[in-house]
């Protein structure tokens, strides 16, 4: 664990208006998650729009994934050191800049540049959660962080039908102008209504560690995301996986011997942090499996016998209630965390997600079946995502909140990447002939759903290794402005 002390920033400020702070930060989270679903309706047309081959055009999606993975832990650490609100504004600024670049793009290279800049904004949600720990009253923290976590699902669910509507009725560039406008609104609201946290570590940024982590993550995620296209046994993919292992092991060795590391691996190895992150990988896998299966079932032709022949716009409308359910679960998740502890909340969420997938295996022939399934899974994700920040913040010092939450967000992203790769392999192997085309079979979809249920149950099992009942983290609203340093410890944190 780092021995750096969290020091309050001098200078007082008026107490924040809690409701306004929560609303603005949740809005910023929704805007970022909207960005991630923005291109889904236009992916089939990207080669035509950008005058590029399909294999090259998909980099407009892959580039965002890679940039987000690299930026999230780095932005979290910088936020802890130099100011979380400042880093939040920089992240939103990158989102706006990237959106404008994409809106002006007519070819592949500027589109990829813009999407990379958008991906660099992915740390907004963990930064927002960390700001809440520092500036909100203790009694507001659990519910507010649960709502902030739910903003990811809300933005994704509402973004799909909105993006499909815009793509169907306007020039595709309008998608990115809307993203830029929403980002600009978020930046103004943050500037006006969100106070800067008084908890900072200062110190020296670990540049070598950030470059090492970036190299390792890019190698790993590039191999996972492109393995299906390049071939899982190809020299390129195997070389990238080998490079990822070597680089990440060397990075871990370096981090353990650095006075001010990018990621404090000793804190990360604490039981509560370690098993929360492992459960997050499994749950991220489980959640994303649904995002791969349900849209395909809805869009495949009815003549297949299991497809429902819906448009992308209808797909978005079918999945939209899931986001609203996630938001509705936030206060319930917070209430259970306060009374029973976030471990129980996370376990309940994992079981609900597993139940949703099990339901989907037998209910997949009607639109209302898939609405029901998406809402059940959304409820489980809402429970789980609300509990994760509470578990993390209950085990790390205030000086490492943003870095720890960002690492947890990265773990979920790694889980979704593995889900995409494994589901892709299953659906590519289990196919049925439909005319001259080869489509994923009904049994293939059921296998993916069974794997999703299994991943959720694995998350539940990992949760059993978490420490016993502990109320959700309740950090003080801000350190008293006494000029004394706040020790980098959390009383009663799990070890």
C-alpha cells in the first residue's frame, strides 16, 4: 500500500448541493455511455461512409475499446494526485473534441482518431464516483454511487434507440454533433455545480508504469478483440498474448518496487478489493453476453424459426427498459448495502443475472420474452454495479479512491472483451444454413446464454470469499480544513 498521505487542498468552499452534484455526475456518466453505443446502428454502413474495407472500418469500434482500457486507470491515478474534478473536465473535453473530429470525418483515419479521443473519456464514471466519496454527506454516498454506476446501463440502453432514430432520419454525422453538444453541456454543468475534491495525494506520476500497463493492455485486448478475424492460432494473436503476459508480469514487478506506483498492487491484493475485481470480470462477461445475443435474436429473419425480424430501431426500444430498471434498482441496491452490506447486494445481483439468462434459454420466441429477460438481467446488473464501488471504497484509503474505482471499471471492461471473443467463437462454430448464408443457430444462442449464466454464478461464488457483512463505505464528505494531513487509511477496511 502506498505510504503517500492524502492532503486536503487549502481554501474553503461552500458545501455542495448534493442533489445537483449527483444529477450532474450521473448525467456525465450517461453521456459517456451514450458515446459507446453511438456507432452501433451505423457499423454495417461504416465501410461505405468511410470508403474503407469492413475489416478496416471496424477499427472505429476497436480503437475506442483500446483507448478506454488504457485511459481509465491512468486518469484515475492522475485524478487522485492532481484533482478528480479537473481530470473529469479533461475527460469530458476529450469526449467533445473526439466527437467533433468524428463529426467532420469523411475517411477512416480521422474517424479512428476521433474515436480514440472519445475512448479516453471512459474514466468519467469512476472519477464521478470518487468525487462523490469526497464531497457528499456520508448518508448520501451509497445511493449516489449506485445511481452513478447505473448511468452506464441507462446511457447504453437509451442511446441505442436514439442513435438508430438519428441514423435513420439524418446524416450520420449528426450522431457525433449530438454527442459533442451533450458533452459540452456536461462540461458546463460540472464547472458550475461540482466542487473540486479536497483530497489529493500529490506526488510524482508513474510514467513508466503507465506506459507498461498501456502496452500490456493493448496487447491483451487487441488479441482478444481481433482473434476471431485474425485466427486464434495465428502468429499475430499468439505473439500478442505472449507479449501481454511478459509485459504485465514485468509491469507488476516494477510497480511493487516503485515508491509511488500507478496501481498500488498491495492494496489491490487485499481480499475485499481482489475478489470484488475478480467478481467484476465475471459479471462484466455475463452482462455483455446479453448485449451480443438479444439484438441478434431480434434482428434475424423470422423464417429462421427463432429470429424475430425486427429493425435496429425496434431493437433499441426493446432494450431501452433495461436501462430504466437499472436506474430504479439503484436506491434498492443502496438500501440493502446499508443494512446488509454491499457483499450481499453483489451476491443478489449475480443470482438475478443468472436467473435472467436461465429464463432466456426457455423464453426467446416472442418480443415480450426478450423485454422480460433484459429487464431481469438489468435488475441484477443494477444491484451488482451499485455494490461494487461500495466494496472498493470500503477497502481503500481516500487517497486512492479514483485509481481503485478506475481499476475496477477496467476489470469489467476486460470481462466484456472476453465475452465478445468467446460468444463470437461459439456463434461462429454453431451455425445453421439459411439460403446461401450461414447464421448462428438457436442452440448457439442458448449455449452463449448458458455461459452467461455460468459467469454470473462464478461471480456469486467469488463473492463468497469477500469479508463478512460490512456496511457500505461511508467516507466523510470532505476532510476538515484544519491543514492536517489525512492518513491514507480507512478505519475498518477489510484486509
